[in-house]
């Protein structure tokens, strides 16, 4: 049972939270143990991230993944069989070399990330420990500060509001469990507010409420009221986090706010976000400007990095070189970490480590097209990332990950520690 040689790698088609095809990989060891993982898929995507291999054509709107499954079964299986599963770095590097493209388009980022995560699970199974513990490698780790969507907008809700995610963070909580308790009350209060005012339209891709707001500021005001209705203190206990996803509505320094029927240039966009920062307890802003607006990021960060977490997602696409380049010119102070943007766990960890080296906030993140896979919960804990962004406090593909961290926290017993305020890369007043 201790033979850690890879016997086979198998890919199969499964289904994600949108009912679209995705890839699952199973790595079987000669000793009989296995590791298994599912690839997620994004809606708002940076141009520099690893791409999924899709079949095209009419079937499932062109989104079938039989070609990605064949890449696993006909290429990766033969290349990885007979190798030691514990050499994750070499195995990931081999897969990247076999693909041979800068964006993983030959074998598919979906095929690579599913296989890479399955390798990690097989390693943990062979070691007889949970994945987070294997990744921690004996070093002390803390439970991540959760970033949880309450209202969904942008590409997650047919652009009913321009901002993609209106979220909450609970850094004043004393444990991961308490942070989820507070969020549950906020989520419930927000739903009651929307129903009472006739603003509730449904549920967005990631489980947050799909609201019929007349402005982005109305969403912020409603979120503030939900925090208060939940019996919590905005700013002192709970902060607001926004994913602007500006690349979805802006390019070449021009930002079209559909909800408010106006167009802003970079300076006006920065000024608008600055007013929001002055008016609301916003602790984190993701992709405040488009990925092609590097100078805008620099100007925004020079003004606000001392008082707010400024995250690069589409701008950095989980790429270590991009993180180091952004840090060198102080373009932001945090990086979102998505394994399927990079393609393999080794590349994902390199981006996270580059962020830590720069004293950035590091946030392991799910995608809008998710599955029941809980790998990222283990990555956030085992890599001591500090923060975890999964989506909302509803829908099982989201709750599976929050619940997995609760299990991890319970298993730590008295050794459990929560990141809280320390996860944020600026000096918050609290």
C-alpha cells in the first residue's frame, strides 16, 4: 500500500455548477490509493490565463471537453505512469512541457489543473494525512479570512449591476466559524431587505442575491444596512469587499457603466472608487481598473494602498512574473490565486509565494463555474494564504468549501488560529 508510483491517470467528463461540461482526473497509485480532482471554469477571465480546451461545434454550445479528457487519457497517462507521485514539481513541469504553449491550449488548462490537483490528493492519500497538512509540511498555519459574496453582478448576473461582486469580510471574528456565523446573519438580513423592497430578482452564478438596484451605490447602501440589521458594526467588525472586474466593461482607459448610462475615463473611475472608499467601510477592491490600464493601477494604488487591499486578478492571472513586476512598481498590494489560471499547482504556488515575498495579501479563490471539489480549501490553509474567496453563502458547490475549512478548523483543536485582521496588507484601524 506504500508504493507511490503512479499506475494510471484517467480523465472523464463531469458537470459544473452551471450545468456545463468539465474535466475530472483520477490518479491511481500502484499501492492502490487514488487522488481525484475537478477543474473549475471562470466567466470573467483575464487574457493571460491558462485556457480550457473545449471541443467547439454545436454540442453543448461548443463547451464539451472530450478533447481535454483525451489529452489526459492519451498523453498525460502515458507520460506520468511509472513516475513517483511525490515529485509534484517535476510532474507539473513535465505536463507544461508536453503542452508546449504559453496558455496551455494544446492539452488544456482544464486537463492540466485537474491532473495536478489529483496528483496532490494522491500524495496526501499516500502520506495518510489531509491535503492541507501535507502542504503545510510541519509549519504552523492559520485559518483564512473568508471573503463572501452577498450580491452578485457583472458577468455573474447579466450585468444587472456593473460591479461583479459585493462581498463582506469579518476580520474582527475570533475564529473561522464565527466569521461564517456573522456572514450567515448578514446574508439572511440582505435577503429580507431585498424581498421587503421588491428588489430581489433571483440568485447569481456564485449564490449571491441577484438584485434589481438602480445604481451601484444603492447596492453599497443596502449591504451596509444588511450588516447593521444583522446586529454587526460596519468597519469595526465587518468590512465590504468589491470585485469591480473592470476589464468586463472597460478598455483603453474608457469605462462604460451600463447601469448608470455613463462613460468614465481612468481618472474619473479612480475618483468614483475613491468616493466609495470615503463613504463606505471598503477594505478590499479587486481589479478596480481594466487589465490593460497598468498606469491606472499605479495611480490608484498610490492613493489608496495604505487604507485598502487592492487585488490583481485579471491583471495578474496567478502568474509569478506578473506579481513580481507589479510589486516592483507598487501597482497593487494583493494577488488573487486561482489554480486554473496558472494550469498547475506548482505554478500556482509560485505566484502565491511571489505575493508573500512582496508582502502582498494573498487570496486563494474559486471560479464562478465551480464543482463540489474542495481542493482550494486545503490550499488556502496548507499554504497559509491568509484569505479565501469562494463565492456566496449559498449553493452546495460554495458551501462544500466553507464546510471543509470548518472541518479543518475543528481537527486542529486548541491549535486552531484565525488570520483575521492580520490577513490584510494595510494597517486597518480597529
